[in-house]
């Protein structure tokens, strides 16, 4: 099952990369912005609840899809780019076993606990 889920995430990452090729941006934009959603971890400086909310907001596929389609319909390529970056980044994170966060702390995710006491559901 773990391999199947990782394969699905890889397919979504490739879909995000394909979507990026349809935009009129140089590849350095993608490479530069790919890790930008991780800046949301700064929310953990204000506690676990704020940290989980901020992290999840910028790692959630619904945020990515909404941003992309808002950019598409409003003809704002920057929103499309943001949506594709979030979508691709989220797929990459989940491919590595990092999921959306619970309010208990950073290491508690919807895919299981990350770290030394790893009990991920991707087994």
C-alpha cells in the first residue's frame, strides 16, 4: 500500500510540473518557489494551533486548486503559479511521508507521527 500511495503522490507532482509548463514562466521560478510553502512553519513560533493552521493552509490541495482556478478565471497568472507550487509541494511532501498537521505538534500528521517514533500509516 505504501508504494501505491507514493506512486499516486508522484503522479500528482508530475501533474503539477506539467501544469507549470503551460504557464509562461521560466523554470527558475518553479525551483525558487518550490519550498516557499514551508515558510508557513513560522506559525509554530506562535504555538501549535497557529502553526498547524498556517502549515495546513499552505499545504492543502484545496487551497492549491482554488488558487489555480481563481487565477485561471480572473486571468492572474501569479495565482495560477501559486496554486501549482502549493499543489506540487504538497505532493512532494506527502511522497516523503509528511502530512497535514494536527494541533498537538509538528510531528503529528494525518499520515502518522514523523520522527524517531515514526508510526506512519504509509507502511
